């Protein structure tokens, strides 16, 4: 299981804030995250996603 962490960085860009979200993958995760940002009138300029496979010997969903 991956502990959820969220980091915000407003220093790398003068006009954008970088959000780094690390959490367990699940169905609908990207939808829920983008919906939460949209509900707060925040725009997504660029999105990058990395999905890691479970390591051998660890439970997967």
C-alpha cells in the first residue's frame, strides 16, 4: 500500500503551481482528482502520470 502524499511547488514556475500527488491507484482516480481541481476553478495546463506496478511480494489492487 502506498501512503498518500501531496506536494505543492510554486517556485519552479512564475505562472503555475506544480502539484505532485502520490497515492494508490484505483478506478476513477484521475477523474476524481481533475474534478476536485475543476470544482475549485483551477485549471490543469499540463498533466503527467506515472503508474507503478506493485513490487513482488506486495499486495496489489
